[in-house]
């Protein structure tokens, strides 16, 4: 437990001499107690109570229980869904240790130079596709302000077969570049798992749920929401982007991390957005008063 006594005494302009005189505690004992980062284990409770009484502070003000959070393990939800995982976070302090679950979704993209190549390839396809539509006597909009893709979409808006054909071509382009170029993470979404979410997982994927329970023997589904601070979230976001999950991003394009949390101590939903680059971190948060059901939707896809 972090010792707050030095700051408390200083804030109230109390000297060690005054404190010793009023409490009957020796100056040497007080000096040791005040100057330690942690309150010594052999400190008498009576001495602490005497200090609290004289300084007019509560016993709990004397120390801070230091809470730490760390990523423990991740579990892919689908064989081909490497960017969709359940991760367990371990919370630890001097009193209690527990684990909580999050759903992690990572949005990836190509690097800027590859994105330009993808756009060029798609534009060539769109030009060819539009020419084909003209040859098949489709009605093409004449508005010069429309892009080639806009003209195509308007021309085939009621033709499901043509829409499917265009989507297939676009998917083939994406697949080609994906096979030959590594994608980079630019958006990370983390949502807390509720007990209901986990019960649903038990039904959809019993083996995975049982493995999670085996690995995390002290699961809690509500404490993290209530206890985690903004500073903790920034620290955990660093772990997401740099170490535990090995997600890389470019210096020129910041990584976006969004935390969707369940009910806090005020019974409100919270959203925390963190924009990270190598040079700085921007942070904002807002409260959500509506239910956030993305986890149920994603699990239902399994």
C-alpha cells in the first residue's frame, strides 16, 4: 500500500515535532513512518489512529491501494478470424486478484503506398465495368460530378446479379493484395464481457468457455467497469498496441483505441477513445446511456 502520510502532513502544515508532541509517538518512529514509500508492516494500528485523530484525517486517507492491470491471455473466436479475440485482463493489488474478459476487434488496413495501388486497381476495374454496362445498354447517369463507382451503383441499383458480380471483383482485388502485403492495425475496439455474454458463449462454444474458466479461476464481470481509471485505460492501450498482442501501426497514422465499458459506479455506460502516435496521446471519453450489444451480435456469428 502506498504511503500518503508525508503528503497529508505537509498539506496540513504539521511538523514532526508537533505530531510527536500531540500523539506521544517518538520522532524517530514518525520520521521512519513518514519517509517510507510503503507503510511498514510492523506499524502499530494505535499509532496510525492517533495520527489520524490529531491531523483530522480518515484512516483510509493514509494509504493508497495500488491497482495494476495486465493482459493475461487471448483466445481467437474463429479459426479464420485472427482479428476477433476474447482477451483476459488480470487485475492485481495487495488485497485481491481477479480476471475480467474483453472482446477485442482489430480493424486493419494496408500501408499508404499499398492503398494507392489498391485504389488504382479498383479504378481500372470500375472503368472496364462501366464500359461493359454501356455496351449492354444500361442507363448510365450523365452527371459529371459523379465518380465512376457512383455511376455504376446507380446504373445497377436494381440488378442484384450485377451487384454481386461487382462485389466479387472487388473482393478478388482485396484478396490479391492481402496475400502479397501485410496489413497494419489502425483501429482497436475493446468491449467488456458480461455474465450474459459468457453464458451465451457457453452455448455457442462450450470448449472455449471451459478453457477460459480453467485459465482464469477468479473471473469477475463487473469490477473492472467500476474500478478502472482513465490512466489505467491509457496504460492498457499501450499494451494492446505495442506488446501483448503485437499490433503494429505507422508513426504517420495514429492508432485509434476505443473502450466500450459496462456500467460504472454511476450505473452509466462509458466510451473511452484514445488516439495514439509515437509523439502524443489524445484522450476523450463520453457516457453512453443505451445498451451496447455488439458482443452478442459477434458471438452469434460463430
